């Protein structure tokens, strides 16, 4: 991550836009009917969102446009890396879970990392939508935004793709694994 700096240099901005455009063009099935030029205009006008996408990219998320929200006029980006982003693995679910660990604490939590990046964890519905666009997390898993009624009992949910199916499971929120990270969404 960018060590708390929320600005990008002109070179970083240009490099990110080139990466995002190339990924957009390579994966047109993820966003049929959407034109890159309109997205680029929105990105160039919103440096905070561009910074968040940079954070998503540099932590291994490979963000790409997956839809357009007509109600808000925003483009929706999801992390589209084949596996859970490498720079966001081995984290427990949230700060409460992190603080509850007496020993062998991970360095961070998914909720706090996502907030620091200016984005949100995917909800279960979004995770299932992502899986309609390809096969994601066939070797890893990703924390998913957990409903409060599950979280109040100490649990959290995560998803993965195995045996041709999307699975959503539960675990203690304080758990963490080398193959579990989290995926983000961002509206621009």
C-alpha cells in the first residue's frame, strides 16, 4: 500500500490508466456495452478513486469494471485477480477479531485494510456476481462482508470456487490463513 499518501504522481496516474485500459479491453465480456472513454473521464476527474484503484492494483487485485450503476451514474470495479490478492492475504476479518487474538496476531484485518484503501469488501451477492464473470478463488478464498447477525456471534464469512461451484462458508473472524485474503469493490 501507499504508506498513507493519498496522491499519485503523474507517472503513477498514467501507468495505472494504461493498465486499467488494457485490462478493460482484454476482458470485454465483463462489461459489455460500456465504453472506456467515459470511464477514463470519470477516473481523471476523481483522484481519490484513482488512488483507491492504485491501492487495489498494487496489492494484487487487478481491478476491472464489472457494471454501470444507472441509478448513481457510477462505474463499478471489482478485484478480478484469478486468486485472492496476494498483498491482502493472511489477515483476520476485522479489528475486533484482531484485538481478540492473544498471540500470533496477523499484521492487519480485511475491513481495516479495505477502509484504508478507500474501498469495501465484496458482499456475498457481489461475490457470486463476480463468479459469473470467470473462475475466481479456485485455490484461495476471500473474506466477504459479513452480516451483523453472524458477526455478533464471533463469525465471519468467506467464499471460494471449488468443484465447479461457488461456496460461502463461515469461520471465526479472528482466523487467518496464507491462502485467504479479500476482494474489494469501488464505485467511480
